């Protein structure tokens, strides 16, 4: 770990060695009990101290009646308690010496004046004891690298490189499955809730320093500290890409956000200008936010806007060409030496324009190795976008044609598919140029799944791939221009 | 079947009783052999006559040396032959009395002047014998209702209500899987190829008359008969919705299309104007084309633009509200009587504004029955959009809380989930107002899958749902206005 992050005031909140847990019981239908259950399910390796007025054992752990009874001062307190007692328990934690707290309980600013008053009380406690507090009205943190997930849904998938700070807890928990299906995962994700103390800006700063975070996703309903946000985001974006999905822009979105976290949204143009100023890439949906994160986190910076499309199907090629065109990317012609070299690998019906359309696969084994290798070697190729259909079926068919038995076909085709994925991943490594795929089949098809696991993003439509590659290019341009030109 | 379609010149091409198949052998690696294999795999019930100069049996069928040897005049000839012999074999088919042919072979207009000359020759043969010809350079037709699929990929999923005419064969074959994953299927899909005779306009006209087709998808790289297209599309669109994905608009898309089918694309604005004039809804990607088809084919026409969003998660609710706002849909407030009625079913933390945000599920069994029922009853609700997370888990948790055994939980939860899906489908039926869902989980999650199968569209993000509902509203408005106001 870099020393910078070790000193960050959120470090022990996101990487606690020990936790006092308030509000869990053996009744698994309550929110707090579910949260403790998620924490246990991921195999958290530190000490967990459930605190409960009556129970002696909770979910197999020794429970304590009061925070004062704990055998040590834990790094973090998690409170999932009735609103009215939150301030008192938080103060008891402060007195004990606990310096980080997550308050999950709702009933504060988001419900109106009375709640705002209560929120001020807990802010005062935090200030008194020099604590950092996440929430209230949040669902906490997921840091799967540390086996730490205190949200109410069990973590799915693997730890990854996407950092997130979100004004909606759902966009943490309900993304576990979405990210896992794409071969992605969170590095650390914060649900900020009402931001009584720790806010989006703090989390952004932390994720900027976090060496496991390669790209940062922000879900924004409204920003409270505008100037601090701009300064922090700008500094972070020079080091790693930041993608934002902002929903307060439309009137209807504003109303929805207001009743959700009580954050005031601004006009869309204001936020748009702020994002540009900071070098933040703006996504127009949750799906697109993670599409952009995928490309930006997995791929190197392209040298220019030239995309070569490789396909064996005309329609998907044309759709990709059109999408790239609409996104302001270019489709360079390949050099004559590249075309000559490629002609060895492709059937007569193929087109060596861009899209490179093989029309069908002469030898399916060239499709992810020799052909893309030769395309990437061409200096005119800045990025490569490959259509992925069903290489498994094509390879099995080719082996059958060679007269192999069913068993040999099974073994060989699994091996060949693995080889193909490795070959493509090696090309990405060797040429340091972005390589991405697109498909209309499920991302869980074995070959696509394997590409995803080897670090090659595959998108579920050509236009999604094009928008992700465009963001990659915009961000690279912004970095090259000394962060002067707006990236969106 | 309506009599109109029985008289259509494409009827026996899409519903052949018997087929002469040229170009299939026992070598399964060839295109023609694969196409025959797909035809057999779907269980085509008519007679198939493979024609082959040497083989006596092909894929288990008796083969014939020449078309003249066939024991009857088949409804359709499918030719997957070397380019040079296509015209002669086609003429032999004409002499035999065959009146419908699909030419899969390439090497015609799409390869330049020499190919164009060959294409003129086959057009002349077609004219001479009064035939209808699909192709050349196409992959044929999939009509799963008739167990007829002569494309080179096996059909997946179920017959459905989406009719398609496509200038790319891939957007037929490679959509089988995509549609199946959404619980959709083709009614009949045509790959038109080079359109030497049958073109998009003919197919559109046929699909307009086809009673199994509820919505029509068009993949367009360039339209040859502009006036006929406008007249036909306008007439068809008054009866059923037509959705188009046009890729010739950008310069790069144009170049790609030109080398694909040799069709000349026009400037984007020209096509945009034409689509508006005809009442065609334009999609900006393949994914969106089928999103729109899903809503338009499955849902009734809404009475207005008012969408009520039902969620138990704030972020997804705000994202949906924002997306609806951006698409020009409205979020009406519910009437006070609806809010009062709903208050029985929801927890205190919930918001009865729009989005109706339950914050959590008090009783998960209300979520797809009592709550949406009460919302749909409100005259202010034109459409209902429901967030779908993991009702299975919620219900299992509730049952566990009631003290049921693991086995009882399994049985009961499966039953309850089924009930829930039926309840929602019954509401759609009863109120005749559009009901759709959105989720960030896989569409293959059991509950979502079940909703899809009962005819409730579920989309993979809020913005996709909003765009589909907007298309539904636009089309309804266009129909109400006597097809006067442009729908896109």
C-alpha cells in the first residue's frame, strides 16, 4: 500500500481491523442482522463485536451489552439502530475512543425539519470526538479486497478495480451482480447517504489515492461542496479516470432525488459544465457508467481516434462503423502492407477495408491471433474492436471437419478456446493499444466470459463499445493536453 | 390465417410445403450443409428434396441428381451454389415450375461490375418464369411458426411476434439467442441480401399482412425504392408499429454498408425525414430496436404520457424518473385517494410521491399485486414502470422469518413467485395499461424470466425502459392523430 492512502482519514473506515456492530440480532429479517450476515459471509478476518442489550451470542459471535464492555477500541462502529438512540450510542462510541462510524439508520435530513435537527445532533457528536462518520441513511462500504462488506446484500463476484462513491446504496449492492456478470468488481465502494460528515468529495479523494482503484464511478443526485468537489475531482482525474452518472438534471429526476437523500440538485447545464471543468466523463445511464469504467480501467490510452473493426458478419460490422462514426471516432484504412499480409489469412470474399470483414472464418484459429495481431501492428490502428459471435461452435465444427472424435473435439476445442483468449490478451499486452469486443450473445457464453476474465472488455452492442472507446480516447486527449481540453 | 396473407406473393416462400435444396451435402462444414441442417433441426414438416450431382443420400434424405428428377414441383428452391452456376440452376427451377427461390450464394452486385452483370442475368431468369426471388447474397428466412429456418444457424427459443426484414443476415441469425434471452421470438424474419427481386418493401408489406406479426423490425443500410417504401410503410404503420435501425447515416456507416450489400446509403437527415413521414419509430442500436419491439408488441397503447414508477430503492427510482423526464414522459402525482389506499401496504419510511418508493418491502407479496393494482386504478396513471430486484430472495427471507422449514420455503416460494407473476400479468390484462419492469440483474433470474414469459417486458436499465415507453406513447399519439403527427 502507498503511504498516502494509509494516512487518509477514511482508511480505517474502509479497512477496519475490528468492528463494533450495533443493531444486529439473531432475527435475520432485520436490516442490521442482514448486514452482519453479509459481513460474515465474505469472511471478514478482523474482530467483530456485536453490541446488544439482551443477546449473549449473535450469529455465532460473542455479544456485548454496551460499547464500554468491548475488550479493545475497535477501528469502526456500524450503527443500524432506531433513529432516536443513534446520537447517544454514537457519543458512547466517541467516549470509548472509536474514531470511525457508519450510521445506516434513516429518519434524518431526508424526512424534513425534525430529521435535520437530529442530523445536526449527530454531526455535533462527530465533531466533539474528532470522528469520521459515513451516513446516516446509507448502506455502508464494500471493500472486497479486505473481505469487508457491511451492506445488506451478500457480495458476489471478485474484488476488482472499480472504485465507487454513490448517493444511492442500491447502486453499490445492486451492482455486485451486474459487475460480476461483466468480470468486473469493486475495489472499494462507499454509500454516502445523507453526507452528514463524509461526503462524495472525501470518498473521491480516498479512491484517488487507493492503489487498487483504477477508475472511479460516481452516482450523483446533488453536490453540496461544489468548489471542493471541482478541486478534488480535477486533481484525481489527472491520475485516474472518473465517470459520473448524474440524475438531478431533469425536473422529474430532481424531485425523485430530493425525497431520496434530501440533496438539492442543480440545473443539468451547471453540472455538465462542472464535469467538463474537472475532466469527469459523464455517463447517461448506470449501464453506461460501468461500460465506461470497464474500458477506462482495463485498457491502455489510445494514441488517436482511429478504430479498426474486425468482423465476419457484415451487419454487425456496419453497425459498429456507424456507431463509431456517430461518436466522432475515425475508421482508418489499413496500410497496403497490412492488407497484403492479411490477405493470407482471409477468404476471397472478404473485405480488407475498415471494417475488416472476413465474411466467414477461413481458419477460426486466426480470428483472435494472426489477424488482430497484423491489424494492431499497423501504425494506423489506434484501437481494435472485434465482433465476437460463437468461436466455440466454429472451432468445434472445424475440428469435426478434420475427422476428430467427439471426445477429442471436446478436449481440443476447450484448449483452443483458451489459447485464443490468451493470444488476444497477449496482443493487448504487447501492443499496448486498446482491444475490445462486442457481441449480441450472453456475456456468460464461455469464450466471452474467458475474454472478460483475461481483461478484454466485451460489450453487449456495438454502440455501447463505441461510446466506451470514445470515452477512452477523450480521456487520453484530456491527459495529453495537460488536462486543458474538456473531455466530454 | 387471414385471406390477405394467403394471396401474398411471398406467402409460399415463407411457408413452403416442399423445398428443393441445392448446395447441401454430407460435409457439414459447408454453408449449404449447415443451412439444411438447421432446417432439419427445427423439424420442418414438409418435403425436402436435396439436389446434388453425385450424392444419393444427404443428411438422411433421398437426394436427386437434377431438379427435373423431383417427384413434384416444390413450393421453394433454396440455392447455396457456386456463383457461376446459379443462373442456370435457377432457370432449370423455373422450367420445372418452381415459383419461389432463395439464392444464398454471393459474388453478385456486392463485388462490383462483373457481379452486377451476373445479378442482371438472374433477375432476367426470375422475370422470364414469373418467379419471386430472395437474395442473392442473403441467408434466407426464419419462420419458426412454420418450423421453417433455412439460415445457417439453428433456431433458438420460441416462435414470437417480431417480424423482421433485414439487409443483414446476421441480424436474423444472431438475434435468435438475443430474442430468446428476452422471452421474445421472430414471427417471420427475412434476410433480403442484394434485393435483386424481393426487397425490404415487399417483406414489409408481407409482415404487415401477417397475423402472427405484432411489430416489425427493419435493419436498413440503404433503401432502393424510396416512394414505394414510404407508401407501404405508411400503410403498414397504421395497422402495426414499425421500428427501424438505419446505419447508413454516418460516413463510416455508409462505407461499411457499400461493401456489404452494395446498397447506396443516403444522408441521415433524408432517412430521418422519411421515417417520420411514414410513422416509423427509429432506433439507434440493435438493442434498442428490440427494446422498442418488445414494448410495442407486448403492451397496449397508453392513454397519455404519465408514468408512475414503483420502486423499493431510491437510486433506481431516481434514475428511472430522470430517464423518463429526459424522454419527455411525465410523472403524475397520484390522487389523494390512491395515496391513502396505498398507505396500508407501505412502511412509514416510504414515499408516496412519484416514484412511489417503498424504501423496503413491508410485505413482499404486495409488491406485484396490491400496490401496482392500486396504482393502475388511478386514472392519472397511464403507464407503470416497476423496479425488479430479487423478489425470490425477499420472499424466501420472509418465509424463513415465519419459521418455515427449508423444504417448505422452497415449495412455497416457488409457488408465491408464480402467483406474483400471474398477479402482475392479470393487472396488465385487467387495466389495459402498459406495465413494464427494469432490473440490473440478469434477465434469466427466475422471477424476471417468468415475468418475460407472461408477457411483461423487463428492461436491463431504466433508460432503456424509458425509451421503450416513450416509443409506445409516440406511436399511440401518432395513431390517435390519424397518423398526422410524426412519431419520432
